C-alpha cells in the first residue's frame, strides 16, 4: 500500500513536469536541475557560473531549501532574477513547486533557468521538474565510494561535477575510483573536475554550458 | 491530502518505534541512531569507536544503505555482529526496518546497538526507530551554514560530532559559527569536535559514550 501511494505521487509529478517542460519548450528556455549532498558547493558553483556567463546568457535561478533564504540572497547579489522555494520540511523539489514560481519570472526574457535542489543525494533524483537535464556535484570530501551507494542520482544525471579537487592532497581518496564507479553506473556521464575555490576546471564547464544552451535554444 | 498521507505514515512509524523501544528497555540495551550527509564519516567513526570500546562494551550495528553492503563489510571486519538493511530506494530507515533485523541479533548479549542511517541530512530526522537518542555528524567540509538550512536534524539530535577538523586550515569556515548556529537551534546539543583521521577529540567521545551506556544499562 505504501508503495502504491509513492507511485501515485511520482506519476502525478511526472505529468506536471511534462507540462512544465512544454512551457519551457514554448519559451525556448533551457533548464537544468542541480543536485548534490548538503555543502558540496551548488550555490558557489552557481555564483561562479553566473559571474562567467551573465554577459552572454540571461540566467534565472530557483533556489530550493527546507527553510531560510540565505542561498537566494547570495544569487540575488549577482543581479539576476531568483526565486526561493522553502519546502518546509520536504526533502526535494517537485514539478508543482517549480510551476508555482513561473509567475515570479519573465520566462520569455531568459535563456537558462537553473533549479538548485535541496541538498540531498537521494530523493531529488526521483522527482522530475521539467528540466532538460540533471547535473550533480560530488565533493571529493564525501569519499570515492558514493556512486555505488547512491546510484540513482548518478544514473539520472547527465553531468557530474567533481568539486573541491584542491583538497585532494589532504584526503585518502582516488579520483580514478570515483570516475570509474560513476561511469560503471552511467557510461554517458559527462564529467568535469573542478575547484570552485581555485577556479581549476571551471572554464571547461562554462564553455560546455554556454555552447549547450546556445545550441538548444537555437533549435 | 498529501500531508495527511505523510502524517499517517509518521504516526504508524511512531507506534512501531515505541514497540521497538519497549523491547530495547526489556533487554537493557542502549540504542543510538547515527545520521549525517553522505560521506561525513559515519562508518569510519563506528570503526574507530568499536576499536576503542569493544573490550568494555558488547556492540552491534545495523547498517542502512540504499543498496550495497560495503559499509556492513567494513564493520564485520571489526568482528562484531552487523546487519545490513538495503532500503532499495528509500531515503531513511524506519521502525519497521529495524524490527525486521531483531531476529538476526542476540539482543540479550548486547550493551549497545548503533543504527547507521542512510546518508541524508533531511529525511532520517523524521523517522524514529526506537532509539535512546540521535547523534549526527557534520563534516566541516559541508560549510558553516548547515544548521540554519537543515534545522530538524540539529533539533532532533542530542549529539553533534563535528568531523574532519584536520581539514579546517584548507577551508573558509568558522567553527564558532557552526557551533553558535547549532546551539541556537538546539541549546541542549552536546558537541564533540573530532577528526577520525588524526584521532583528535575522539577520546572525549569514547568516554562520554561508555559512561552513558553503562549508566543507562545499570538503571
């Protein structure tokens, strides 16, 4: 019985996500859903990405947090439109929460909408919001055994950003193991090794994102 | 409607957790529920704690993971009884899952049962399993803004272990801010600052745990 309730919720969510997706298509707007454990660096990556790309792309952000608006304020400081969703306990964003934000944005004026999900390596992977693709961040400080333990997130993501690589000298982890295990679960993953602190690897991510948005929105 | 479903699930779980608790009381067994984000160091802390205390306490462990039995194998290598629960997608352990493990243990022979929850800073805090108390680990690499963003976990926990303090020199975080924000949410938190890598701070944790188990089980 519990399983069927969960299935109903997921099916209802999939339908709303498809409706969101139709609206994004109509507006010629690329959307990605950014997920990670708490503190892996989602907001910092967004701050850097906005700083690098806001001259060439019009970016909007939806911030998901259980409570507080700290992250939305960090993004607003970059001078771009941002809406904070406080889930009030819910451990993930869903299609309905995203739809509720549409009236707060001028979607026609945007090229890229980024959905920063609640920090959680499990539940957000189950709920589509209408995105073009999911991207996840794994911090090297979380260890090299995470792909096998949280496989759905790795399977659902198109992009894996491995962050905080500046800390590798102080950790007992193997970057090769992270990549091998992740690619075993999802051979199509596009992997970027980055440090939001030193900037290493970020130029490749910016270039990929800019090109992908431009190609998608020209189609 | 969705809210009432969640409430029913939580109420049913609370009832099962109370039944588990009555069994633990009857057996004179202390139980704690260990929670954190993925990769904050739960299994490593358990390995160290078992190594330090298994001469004086009989310890058993329940390992919760979505899939894989990697963590249970690490604990089994320490020569103590361990049961792996694979939740198969569920993002937390609940009372029923814990009850299902009882037939795998000789509960009368144990002094302390540790439940290592699924790595997730959100959902596990909502589901009691019959524990005496909840303990959480926060890795300093997750940043100093986590208490305000994930308040329920901090509010529900009696113990906060702040781990990986050996990495503080390489991070832009304030230990004072972590502690202040955590204590603002839960003034009763008992805080240990530890490094499972260097061993710093662990002796205080071992001493507290040993004394608490002995006092509880003598009562």
